[in-house]
């Protein structure tokens, strides 16, 4: 199973053409979600099954042969994974408001297609992680300091080697409370879109 982010023209028939192209290389679309719409274009996330003998490059080639279509990113996606809505995240956060921050962190890898998420406590002399998802890197205070500033939402790009064993990583950092922030990261990309950052800000504002 693979997750693909595709930019395509915002006109009738574009989505159908992409779906047909995937079908020609035995791609079975499980779900589609609009991530962002712009002036004449739309960015969609596809969760696609491929048979064992088929390489993901065939999906990329099939789509990019279409006029105006560009594959931004493709990566493996966990079996059984599904597109979770912000509403589900909201419901789980409000069901246990005392642990809303931890709930949001735990849901970020699925809701925002990130590889990891971490809750960081910001102290006067250092920043340190207090809760992380399973695949999160070891954010020492020295590494965490590279994610500053902590009082404003922003994106950070860290080059390969920023943490032992980690390659190029794109991160978005968002304040939750006066002394806590959330950081979510993608290994190798793609960069977080404005619409994704806006959604994260909306959810973050609900953490008390």
C-alpha cells in the first residue's frame, strides 16, 4: 500500500484521468482526499494498493504522463491505515481534555501523514520532549533547540544527519500552550502545505 500526493488541474475529468492511469498499472485506489486547492490546481492524497510484482515507479510514470499532473511524493503506507478526519481527532481530544495534547500527538502521523510527532515542554533554559510517537527521533535539548522559535507556528527543514540515522526532514512546529509545543516531521518530505498548517493550528488551539 502506498500514499501518493498528486497535483492535478482543477477541471472536470482530471481526477478520473488519474484514477484510470493508476488502474492501467494495476493500482487499486482505497481512498482519495483533497489536501489543498489553488488557482487552477488541486492537491490530492491517494492511498493505493499495488500487487507484489508492481513497482511504485510505475504509478509515478503513469500519472506524470498525463498533461498537467505532477506526483509530489510517494511512500509506503501502513497496512490497514485509513484517512482519518480532523473531526475524529477533535472528538477524541474533547473526550479527554486533560490529555488532549497527548491525543493530538498520537494522531498526527495518520491525520497529517507525518512519520512522527512530539510534544515538547519549553523551559526557561531548555526545551525537552515529554511525549512522542513510536518512530520519533531522540530529540535531545540541543536538537530540540534547533526547532525554535517556540512562540509562533513555522516550518523547519533539517538536512541529513541532523539526528543520528535521520535523513532530510521537514518539520512544522506549533505552540499549544505557553510552555508546550507540538512538532511533527516527515522524513524526506513533502513540505507541509499552508492548508495542513492551518488545520494543525486549528486543532492546536483546542488544547488547554
